[in-house]
């Protein structure tokens, strides 16, 4: 590809991130590399439009692909209006559809797949500095950051294109992650959110054994870190020694994101999840028995090919029985390059939407009842931001952007990014209200 950029350019860059928190980390690493090579980097939410726009895309499901394409087209219009000079596109969508994107959107100046840090740096600089594993410019509020402990996935779930996009599971060494987390803590980060496609398998590729326990023990010792949160633990083979840490180590949030996706044995088999209805109930029981008051978050899929009314009702009963503290529901997305793509008996969009709404209505009632029980209690709360005359915070049982928030009237004693004891005064389905406790 002919380089559309000058050999040496320190033009300002706007970096746009779409998709999951793992993409957020990738963008932050790219921003760090570009900054070290003389570029001023602004994130999209900073309302600054620079001559060079770099878009980190998502290609996981149909909705994410549409959002990525629409975002690219949005900046193509800005380019036509003379507000943008060059557009670079990279990430998951381009890993899957590079040729199609170049043919359909010729206004793109350069296109790369995943982990293109060095390639993009070389494109913008004649002699870029070497890439280090700790170079990041955090885009989240200063007090929390995501720590991506591994990438890729070796699982064979029928509905998931991630292994095709990201490749095999690859763990980052413990010493690198501890160094990165220490630098984050030094910069003011108080909450580490561990993310991966599969936390459960961490360490198998480089240490030949599951090593999440060892990593968390090391992270727990870092001064300045007060909360450690776990996201995306695969249920099959989950390292249950983590539960003892959750119960005993004060910095580890009593919160676990463990996606079950379904409960019907037939559906789990068709999804190629590797677990059963019985094993799912067993792991839920073990988690709740080991960790007092833990908040369990899971995700479920409705409308997977062949899902019958009876199997969906089984899923509803599962949610009613387990009463998850946090729940996300997704409608099945038919993705080429997955084994589910060729399955027959596709469920109609109308039925999927109906099942989605029914399941969310059940969860809404469960969440309301659980939140009502918190009224009068005092919760350690991190303050994320100020909105108008209110502060917005979270407990250890809530992850940013996806879970419950606490709305707190303005108090001059409160500052964003700090912890406070908040007394819960009101509660609805997905939000709480509280006041600063004496």
C-alpha cells in the first residue's frame, strides 16, 4: 500500500473506539505509542476533530458491524467537508472484511487488522520508537482502568466469531501485567477491571496451568489499587480457588461476570458450550456458597437456531430461580464463519424480540426486589462523575457503564474519583439514590 501520509508528520490525531473494553485497551496502547512518536492524540469524546482520524472498529455481531460502518461513513462525510484529511481504520471489523471495506469505502486512506500498533505508527512516522507493552494513555476516568490480561480464545462456541478474528488464546506474562498495573496505580487508578475473552484460561499457554489466582495475588499487593474486578470468566473449568480470594482479600470485588448463555442441555450442546444444565447450577451454587453477598453478572442468548418455546421457558425459569444480580440479554446474531451460521431452524426476528423483552421484564422485577433490600444500608461507593447537581457513583457490585449507579445530591465534601460511604435512600429497577453517610 502506498503511504498516503508524509514521511514525518506530527499532525494531531482523533482516536475513535468502538466495541468492548478490550478494544478500549488497544486504543489506549495505540495512543501511547503515537504520543511517544510526537503526536497529540484526542479521544472522540473530547469533542476535538483533528486532521487524522483513526477508528478502532468492532465486528463481533451485526449491530456492532453496522455501528462501525456508520461511524466510518460519518467521518467520510467530514472528509468530504474538508474537516478531516486522512482516515485510518483498524480492528475487528477490518480483520474480517478488509477487502470489502476498501472496495465499498474508497475514501479510507489506510486499513489494518487487529493489534496494528507498529504498522500505524510506521505509517505516521518515518522512524517510530519501539513499541513497549506499558505504553497507554487511559481514556476512562482517572480512577479506573481496564487491564487486558489475555487476548484471543481457544473455545469453539458455535455463535462466536472471536477465535476467527483474534486467533488463539494468548496470555500476557504476570510480571508485565503487574508492571502495567503499578504504572496505572501511580497515575491515580484505584479500580482495576480485568478483561479478556476468557479469564478462566489465563496462563495455560505460557505457564501450562491456570494462573488467574497467582496474578490476582500479585495485583492485590499494589499500593493505590483498592478494587479488582473480574470480567468474562468462562464457566467450564472456572478456577474455583479464585472464590477463596474473593471472600478473604478485601480489594477483590465480590462481583463476577460469568456468561452462561443458556440453560437447556440441548441448546448448550448446539451452542458447543461444553457445560450442562446440571454443571451450571452446580457452579452457581458453589460461587454463592463460597462468597458471601457476591453479585453475579451473566449474559444469555435468545433465539439461537432451533430454540423452541419450551427451551426458552426453561431459560426463563432459570433466571427466576437463580435471580442474578446483573443480567445482559442478547438476540442471536447470524455470523458467517461460525458453525451456527449453517444451522437450520432459524428463529424469526419477531420471536427473538419477544423473548428478549420477556426475559428482560423478568430480570427487571428481580433487580427491583434486590435493590429494595439495599435501602437503609451503607455502601462503599466510588464516585465516577458529576452530572448537574448530582454525583454518580457505583458500589463494588457494579461495573462502569453496564450496571447500577447511585445518584447522590451535590455535597461539597464529595469529589469524583474518591471513595465514600453512601447510605441508600431510594431504589428502582436499575438505579439507586443515596446520601453521604455521617
